[in-house]
């Protein structure tokens, strides 16, 4: 099974031109027949036994463009430099590993790839080493790296592919109209090369337009083909990238809501097997409602990323997409007049079916308490 966020990212080797990649984040597979991608760890939550009728949210379904900026500069690969002594990677020699985050160079904080380039050239021309500070998991490590210049190359290089941001397409799940806090995707954004969740410094969501659909088939999940809208107008910020999605605050009400009606939410034990609806976009910016079946649901006392299995039953959607496709990640699920969760994954061997996450865990991550009061700070 695969997560449904479509991403586009670039990596740079300090030379300088960008190396373009298109990939789906997070590729750690288990031995299940339906390949399941691993997400981040979970946190505990207090058990809730009562219904939650006070909190109301406006369901989304809008296609959104996502830009996520990393904390520091992420190492995504080693680059071999052709020298008179053969091919070498200064970064690999300095024991800088894929997945490391470069936070400082010569004691100076770095946040973007362009922060590093002039320091590399300066050290190379002076035939000096750079003092590199990296974060590896929870450990801070110091190392030295001596930049090299390749044959017939004008500039010095680290021998690393690095990136400082990732962009992609997903679906808005909900927003709370009083605080304007929102949740989207329903699963973590993880880097395709490092296989690790991206440690986000900040980011933004923008309008996105679905241009076409690549229909899914057994063994080959489809996807929404979409692009950031021409105006690239910012809809809100991103303050968190977690196992349950991305979260932040909208800068203004969304202009393309299906309606302005708010819905109550259902806790996991309130969700029932049976018919439901999802809201999503399959053509340009139009949010539409489609029939699905909740095949199974698990009442959960603690946060978990897989809470229910859903199956697309809507003939119109099946004809258009073949079922659940990449880019639907975050599409809200509504049952009996309540928002119950979001679509998160598709089964590779059966694209009509996939997983959903319960809405209460997304609300927790957004900093929205289930008694209807938004916490002071989104975290």
C-alpha cells in the first residue's frame, strides 16, 4: 500500500545547477502482500468514551499545493567528482551520510542550499577544510570536509546531493472556522531518498488545479496530475509535519469551499461499517462528493495512523480514477452527517480500497481539543 501524496523535489550538488526529481515520499516497505509504507512513531492519548458533539469543522476536499522547508539542509545522496586521482566524494570521506541534516558550516547557521555554496568556494580557493555540523537522528556531530574541484569544472563541490525543500500535491481535510487551524494529507511527508520523515522548519499551502487523472489498475495505482495554480496564492502556513499529516493555520477562508457548512466530528468508536462519502477534486478545482463504503473500522484508545478500511463504490469515480489514486491523500470522509476521518493510502493490489485515519487524531495534531476549544498554539 502506498501513501497518496504526490511530491516533486530537487537535490543539488554544490556545483550549482539543480537536479530535478519526481517521486512519492517514503518507500520503506514491509513484507505484506499489499506494500505498506512505514510512517513516523505514535504518541499516547487520553482515552475518550463520550461522543464529541461540540467541535465542528468545515470539511475540505480541495486540491492543495504544498511547499515544505526543511530544518537545515538535507543530505540525499553522494556525488562522485572526477579528479586527477580518480572519482572522489569529499562528503562521503567526511562520513556525512544520507539522511544527515547540515545545520552549520564554519559555525554559521545554514537553512538553504545557497547558504552553503559561497562557503564551499571560499574554502576551496583557500585550500582549506570546512567545519561541518550535522544532525543525525538526535545526535549532533562535527566533521571536516575538504571541497574538491573536478576536471574542467569551474567550481568546488562537497560531493553531496542536498536539498532544503520539497513540494507536492495533496488534499485539504478540514479547517476549524474560529481558529482557522487546518489539517491535510493524513500521513507524514517523508523523503523518497532518505526514507525518513522530513523535519520541517516551515512551509505553506497554495491553490492547486487538477489537470488530468492517470487511472489506477491492480498493481499500478493511479494519480492526480495537478499543478500549482498560476497565482500561487498562499492559503496558509505549515507548522507541523507528523504521522497524521501536515498542520497549520489558514490565512483566510478558502474561496472554493463546496459550502460554508460546518460538521460535527465522530470519534473512532462512533464510526460504523457501512456507507459514507468522500470529498475530493478530480477535475480542475471542483470539490465533489463520492460514495464509499467503510469496510472495517477500529475503535482506538491511542493515536494510530490506520483506523479504517474504505472501498470506493461510486461508479462515476471508479470510471474516472479506477478507485483511490495518489493525490487523494487527505480527502475527508463523512458518515451520518459527521466528519470521521481522511483517506490516506491505497492498496496496490486493489486500487478501489485503502486505509483512512480517524479524524480525532488529526484534530489532536492540529491543536484542536475535542470539547470545541482550539488550543492557543498549533503544534
